[in-house]
C-alpha cells in the first residue's frame, strides 16, 4: 500500500510533478495504478498539475490547478510556481511505469546530479544517452549542440534551470528543439548506454499524438487496467511504423557511438 503523504520522507529537496491537462484526465487512473504498484515506496511528494479537475482516488496526490488551458510552456511556467522544492522530477501522465523501481538507485542518481550541480538529469533510456567505456558509470554530461539536449521528458530538473528553458508561447515540440540549453551555465546530464537494458525508471509512452500506442494496449490488458482503452483511438499503422523508423535511426547512432547534431 502507498504511504500516506504525512509519513513520507521529504527527501533531498525533490518533488515529483506529473504534468497533465483536463483533456488527458482519462489517463490519471491507469497512470497512478501503475505508479503505486511499481513504486510504492516513492520517497517524494507527488503533485498532479492540470487545469480544473483533480484526481480524488488518491488523497496523497496534491493537485496543482492552473485554470484554462494555454500553450504548453505557459502552462508549465505556471505549474512550477507551485513547487516549493529546489528540484523537480518532471513526469507526464502518459509515461506508465512498467516494472518495479529500485528506490535506493533513484536516490543515488538524484544525489549524484545534485553533487555535480547539474541543471538537468534525463532519467529515461531513450535518446540521448552518454557513451563511456566505464561500465560502472551511470550518468554523464550531454555534449552541447546535439539534438534534444534539453528535450522535455521524464527528468530531474533544478527548478531555476527549468525556468530558464521555458519561453511563453511555445509548444512541447518547440521546447524540445530549442538550443537554449547550450547557453545555460548548469551542466545537463543523461544516463549512459550501459543502462539501456536496465533503466532506473522503466516506462512506456502510452499515448502518441493523443492515441493509444500498440505497446500500451498490450501492457494495459496484461495489467488489468484496460477500462480506459475505450476513451481513445489506437494509433494508426503509419504512426507505428514512423516511430519504429525513428527508433531504428536512433539505434544506428547508438551502435556507431555518435551523437546526432543539429
């Protein structure tokens, strides 16, 4: 059973903020069912940021309500004003945890990022990853100038760094493509390629452009949380193939141990 918020240890000046909006509220129940199942001892307070609706099935989740939906970056700027900790573990409602999370491992990675005074630590094993021969190295600095260096995703941010990355009026895609991180003093970190097969936070992207991914359908049926499937369309075969082609390209870069520069 999930711990009560009052009994949780507020660890390392970190909060988890799950970024969402009301039109994605159908994802909240499967998201938190997976979260509570696979990270039941999460040591951080959890916030769900949305517009006007709250998730009432779990009283340990603190709502952040920002009112009517605006553009992505303006929403996010307003959301982070409500977070009091210096560090934010940014999450998204369509990133479902798929297996158990090792909390001491997460605490170690967070502590390492804080020790390095990083502004950003990407915590998923999609692109970019860091190339190193040291098999014991878990994180490393992301070179400047590469694509998606500061891509908005499941990552640990220093609050001040995240604020520097955001400009009102931008979409998530524009933030991902931005080169602003190249001019920010704080270093940006990512996981190394050695963690590709053993990610610290195993997740799947359940929704692609508003539609269920094929991977999500299979997973949700296995987990017995398929009540929400009827609320959305399933991605087209062309969307599925496009994603596979993109991932194939990324895999080639990884095998060749080269970065994808702009």
